[in-house]
C-alpha cells in the first residue's frame, strides 16, 4: 500500500506539457498553472497573444481511446444543442491527441464558481439544465463508456479492498459483514425500482463538478460520463436530513420536468446509489494510491480511524436504505 516513486505522470514535466500544446500549432508563452484534478492532470497554459487554454492529460490506461472519443462526441452533441458545456477544441478535425505516450485534449478556459444551490430558483435552474442534458442523452446509447452497475461500483471495489489488504485486521470481519448486508439491500432496491430507463449521463454530478456564472450552470468536462438511471445526476445535488433532501429534490425535479420526463420509481434508488458511491470511493482511493498525488491529498485514508468511520457510515447507510424512498415535499 506504499505509494510508488515511479509513476507514469512523473514523465509529464512542464517541458512535455508545453511541447504537447505547441505540437498543435499553438504558441505558448511559458506560463503553466496546474489545476485541481486528481484522476487526470490538468493545466492552464498561457498563449502568446491569445487567451490561455486548459489542457487535460488523460490518466494512462484508464479509458480506451474509443471511450474518450465518445466522451468528446457527447460533449459536442450537447454544445450543438446549445446546452452549456465546454467541449474539447478541434484541430484538423481532431479532438484527441497523443504526445510522449500521453493522450490529451485542449479546452477553452471557462470560469465560474461552485453552485451553492441554496434557493428554489437555483435548484430549478439546475434541474432544467440536467433535463436538457438527459433529453439529449436519451437519443442514442453509449457504446464504449461504462455502465453504472452494482458489480462495477459495489462488488468489485469491495473485493479489491479486501483482497489487497486495505481493511485493518480488526475491522475486516465488520467490513465484510456490513458491505454484504448493504449490497444485498441495494440489489433488492434495484429490483423494486423495476425497468427504469438507462441513458447517457454526466455520471459524477456533484456541486464540485459544476461551474456557475451569472448565466447559470455549465460543465467543463464529461470525464466520468456513463450509462445509468437519470436520478444518478440528481441525487448528489441534495444534502441535509430526509425532509430537507426531499424538498430540494422536488425543486430540482420541478425544473427537470420542463424538458424531460421523470420516473418516480427512481426515487427508491437514491440511497442505494449513495451506498455504491461510498464503497466505490474508498476503492478508487486505494486503486490510485501509487500515484504520489493521492497520499499527499488524502493522508487520512491509510489511517485506521478512517476505516472505523467508514464502517460506521456504511452501517448507518443500511438504515437509510431500509427507510425507503425520499418523500418529495
């Protein structure tokens, strides 16, 4: 579990970053600013006599090239429909490039702040935004992007954490038991929801992945887009106790249904999807621990106290799932 000192991103030096940008015919002025990103490496690059651009270097071996291109195509489909997203820029009809073994894309720099979503107006606005995205997302399926499944986001990270020795020995039995019970409940809730729609989604729609300006919300990147139930892009925008979450979700849905239908059977999935995210997040951190950026950013992850809190949170999540769907109010 010790982080490796030899990681592919070690080769991504400032000289390599600038050379990759200039290979597209852009003239860099030498200014580079690393932006907040853990899964990929993202930089703002200054240009001579032009607005800076943002360059994303994809994590090696994470996505296939067809999967990345499908992300780009979805971004452009939304942009062409006048939905506020920032697609990758095209050079000679291409949007994905390779330099020194790194695949990368260039984006327009776009500002904004994380949304507070503190009012009905903001929540309905966000709902309209997602309704438009999902309206487009229903038009055709992904072929190369992943699907939100219990196996991928629950079973596999659970097995990885147990087999790779991440769970402290005094918590192994408790972790095995609580995740078994929780995932059994998730399977039951998915069966209860029935044959709900599975469409192209943003996939990781929490407030930190949304930028807000005076003109409303927008996405700057669809790196985690996948196939799944529409509620996946809604539930991460709500917080608080059950009454507060029900009220917030109703306001988001009030905006959403102005552009897309909402299947109320999906409400039963909210706490199940939260459960999968909790298990998957721990597995994701463990799987990335060899990247030196992760131990620096998440030093608490390898401490026994983290796993004690994690097991407790999973136990509490069982109660949340058993309590049933949120009541919209």
